[in-house]
C-alpha cells in the first residue's frame, strides 16, 4: 500500500509538470485555436536559463539570498525571461499569421519551435547539461510510513499553488471571465469591450512563464537537461490538453495529473519501455468513447 | 377545415410518426406527426425555437431521433445516414448556406451527382469507359441545373465569390442535381430582398409544375408561405399545433397566439 | 488578345509543353552530370516527394490533420526489411506487400477514430505514430531489431540480371515511381473521388447532405496515403540497406506536414516544391551547419507569413493542368 502511494506521489510529481505545461498549451489553444509547438521549447529554454543562473551566479546569490532564495531567484529570472520570449514569439511568428488560418499557423509554430530549439543548442551546446545537486537539501521524509523527498514536497506544493492561482484567476476574476469569453467567441467578446490584445498578452506571458518555472523544477528533479527536452515534454503536455478536453483549463490541469499517474503506473506495472505506448493507447480509448476529452467541451454544432 | 381533394387523392411521400428528438435535458421535438403528399409544396412554420430545423435534420439523417419513425416513399428511413437518405431521394438546403467555398460553382453542383454515379478507385485511375460516361453525364446535369437557376455564367467562379442571392440558388441547384423525389428547403428566402423572393417563389412553382418533385420548406416569410404552399403545418414548442391550407392557418387563433402571444402577457 | 491560359510558367518557357520538356530534360540529364553524393540528395528529394504526395491525399485533399504519417512509412520500411532479411523474399516483390501492410494498418487503426474532429484526430495520429515507433524500438518478438533496427536488406532486382544498386539506378527508380504516382493522383483529382475528398474538406456536413459517404472517403484517403507511404518505405529500406526507428520519428511526420503546407495543400506541383525545400534546403546550407536550422525555422515562418497558400497553391476554376500543356496561341478548349 505504501509503495502504491509512493508511486502515486511520483506520478503526481510528473503529472504536475505536464499539467503546468499543458496549461500553456490550453490557454493558447483555447483562444487562438493554435497548437503552439514552440511551447515545449519555452519550457526547455526556461530550464536552461535556470541552469545558467544556478551554475554561474550561485556564489553571489547564495550569499545574498540563501540557498532557498537562490532557487527562488532562478525561478523568477527564468519566468521573466520567458514571459518576454513568449510575447516576442507571438508578435514575430504568430500575429502575422492569424489571418491565414489554422494550418499555416501550425507550420509557423513548428518553425518557431525549430528556431528556439536550435538557439538553445547554439548557446548551450548539444550535450546534456547537469543541474547542480542538492539545491533543495536531499532530505527524505517518512510521513506515515510513506517515503517522500523534500524536493518532491517543494515541487508539489509549488505546482499546486501555481495551478490554484491560475484556476482562481481564470474562474473567479473578471479578467479570467474575459479570457474564457474570448476563448468561446472572440468576435463577440471584443464587441463586448474585451481587449483582445490584453488577453493575448496574458496568455503569452503567463503561459511561457509557467513553462519556465516548470523547466527549472524539472531540471532540479531530473538533474539532466538537453535541448530536445521541449519536444518530449511538449508532446506529453499536448496529449494532456486533449485528454482533458480542449480549451478547458481545469481539464488541462487534471489531464496532466492523470497523464503523469498513468505514465508512472505504466512504467511500474507494465514496463519502462512500453509506458508511452500504454499512455497513448489510453488516450485513444478515451477519445473513442468521449470524443471531446474527459472533461471536454460540449459544443453542439448548429446545422 | 377539410383537406382539398387534390391532396386526398395523391399518395403520402413523407411521413413522420411520433417523431421525438431530445438533446440532453431539452426536448426539441415531441411526438411530431407530419405528412407530405406527392407533388405538393408543403410548408413547416412556427416561431423561432419551435423545432423546425430539428425535424429537418432528423428527416435528412443528421440527427438520430430518440423516438418515432420517418417513412419516406413507403420505406422506413429512421436513423439512416445522410448520404443514404440522399440516395433514396431526399435533398436539402441549409438555413445558413453551406456551399463548398473554394470550389467552383460547377463543382458545387456536381456534388449532387456524386451519389448517382459509382466509379470507384480502379475506374477512376484507369479512366474506364464507364467512368468517362459518368463524368460526362455528371457535368451535363450540373451544367443544366446551373442554367436552370440562371448561374451558367458563373460556372467557373468560386462559390464564395458570387452574390448571396446567387449562393442560395446555387445550393438549390446542388440539391436538384441529386435527382431528388423530395426537396427539403430550410428558410430559402432568408436574406433575399423582395425581388429575389418573388423570383424564388416563381422558380419553385415552376419546378413543381415541370418536374416530378415534392417540396417541403421551412419559412418565416408569410408571403412565401401564403403565396406558394398547398399545405401548411405549424409547430410550437416541439409539437404540431395546427395544419391545414394556408387560408385556414392564417386565421387559426392558436397559430396567431403562437406567433404573437396572447394579449394578457405583460410587456417585458 | 492575350491567351487567358497563360501563366508565369507558360510565359517564361513559351508554353506549358515546353516547360515540361525542359524540366524533364533536366531531370534526365542531371544524374549524368552530378556526383554520387548529389545524386543521392536527389534520391532523397524523390523519397520526400513521394511521402509528401502520400500525405497530400489525407491532409491536402481531405483536410485531415494527420501528424503521424511517419508511422505508415515505418510500417512499409520494416515490412520490407523483416520479410526480406528473415524470409529472403525479393525486395521488389515486397513493394506491393509493404504498401498493403501499411494500408491494412491504416484501415485497422483509423476505422474506430475516423469520425473524430480535427484537433482530436491530430493527437490520435500523433499517438499512433509514436506507438509504431516505440513498438519498433522495443523489439517485440525479437522481430524489429530494437533501436539498432534491421540491416542487410537486399537491393531491388528484376531477375538475376537487372539489379538496382547504384545511385543513378535508385534515382531513376524513385522518380519513376513518383511520376506514376503523380499521374494517378492527377487522375483522381479529376474524378468523383477527388471531388468527394475536396467536398469533405470544405464542409463535411454539406458533403454528407449532398450524398457523399464521408466516412468511406476519409478512410479511403488514409488507406491510399498509407499505401504510398509504404511504397516509399520499401524503396528507402532497399537503398539504405538498413532501417532503424530513428528515421520514423514525430519530427519526420512534421516534416511531411510542412512539405504539404509549404508547397500548397492539394497541389501536386506544390508538394514537389515543398519536398524540394525540405530535402534540399539543409543541403544547400550545409556549410553553415549550426545556424542552418535557425534559418530553416525562420524561412518556415516567413513562408507562412507571405505565402500561406503555399509555394504553388491549388488553382480552381483556372486552367486545368492539361491546359498548361497547350502550346502558346492555341484557343481555349
């Protein structure tokens, strides 16, 4: 039983990564109907920026802010940088393409993804880089017989806090309602006085920022990062978005968590090698029986 | 009001019996009985949200009804797929015109002929004689229908580039190209000006006279309903509330109430 | 009065027919003038052309969002690889077999999900592609050789005397296959099948209401597209003499997707141009190694910005392809 809960916690940890990245996909997709392939690379870039801060400024930061403060600063810098990168990419690669339709936007997103991925490779090199060890003290806790690391606790707490904040903004604030309205019907929303540009600004700064924070967390958790990590995580996160139901933000979060748990159980009870096959098969089965995802949109097409 | 003799003597071409359609919690159509006789122009009217388009969608196979039957040409077609129903002889147009926008007008109308040909992969790849003949026939029929709706000049224009009124007629041409027994038109006069509406009415009356076809339409424009219908069925709240000749319906108090409300209702 | 069938192409060359002759001439002479390295590049251009044409059926003609097409390519390649190395079946005989294997796979796998709406279909195709690749890596039943793949594939041979084993021979082989494919696809475009596909792309509901069996034609597109990708897999496998899962990644599916979009959806000449871009661009910019992919990504974005319809968009209501073959000055048909 304990082992089961430990696996569950591992699954939730991975799931939180997917959930936070999936939020970025879901926000952009809901508003623009665009699969932002570059989003995975925002995540990767954030990870690398965090790496740079933590490796090259560690002495300075530890003295001024302490060990935990250093991590916090790294998170903030990564988040800020990616907020800028995110809005820059939107202006350069997506905004000019909106009038052309959805499929050209996909190509453009792929182009942006290639560009970012290779920028990372050019700056940091094609080899794996390693995050410093013991950024969070390597303390193992035993809570009620369940073994969990402090790092996991920090990650889970931070992730759920972030998800909670985003949930609150989207579901409970006026601006969140504006975002949701725009996702449902962009033209009417702007006729109602909702500033589309503000909504775009929001999703292309917050989404990438969340991705960046996730990137730093992933770096701390797995220690090894590579310039292709954006692709792998991006694909899983996009899967989570669909699993939860397109354009449904809480759905994306839940989708990510479920995906992480499924992946963990696939790895443990089937095999590490086949876990991704297992995950995709589950996804396909879900879609066959619930074509709009687990919590998906219920739009009836008016014929 | 008794049925006119002409109607009593012709056979029933389409009949819905106790048709029921439910969407989640909403019962859009409930226990609806409709009869359409061969060779007539039959109108289905009612206030917005009465369920008229839902009936159309059920009859043409886009929705599967939860209850009831649809009998067409003495055959039960309940639950059949749209393309099967077209092959059996029902063709429709849509409330919001649904053409193939980046294809030419000719190609749009040729779509109707798709179900009347049968060339498959092999025949198409190797241009068998049968395939060539089918292509020729399809083009001829499409061209003739384009002439019929006076759009032959626009043959090679993209459908999205022609005028709104022309687009309506193009959709009708496409439906006619399927060689239908029953033509089902959803608010065909919507968005047309007075002149275009009169042309449409003349077109439909001429169509009934010249060809072996029956017409069922949803309409809001009372001039059209009164002007060309042989029979009118009235819906409200998913149910039939009256049917009869246009004159009878026009003076029917229940119908007036459904459209205008009673005098007792509070001003909103 | 100016011949209204004149296009830029016909004006430049004097007529559509002249243009075709010149292009054909270049194609035939090229391998005799170039070194093996460059002939091989042209070979891979041909493979991408075939792959692009195969995806074009699904994505370009029908408008189905397929991002897992590399899976069909892989099935074709591995069918050839396994049946040839394990059972000694000749490679050329395996060409239709690979097409069939990929087609059957497509049929089996797409039937339950063909009704899914655009974006959901997209993720399912991605998933399918990944499942194929992962299955190949995991070496079930010791069939697929795992991450290293299968090697020792024979060359295609017609009888004991005519073996395709040189760069030039492979070059002509692939382009012959591409040529036949183009001829077939042009025929389909002008047939009720091609039109049905396009009707579905434009408006699925209207297509059904006009009498088209939407489900059937969507499946047909996938099956045909898979078959052609399977053929590409067969030829690829026999040229390289070995296959491994890393040639069939999600990235490959994305490249194929870009070929169709950059070239022009549903446009056969467009797809050829798109394939040229995808396969030749990295070669032309090889000297810049590190930076070429940056340029590649940028060009993709710029292409969509300035020519979202593709390099050579499908023209409707304009001169049919055959009219391009008319000599200058000939009257309209």
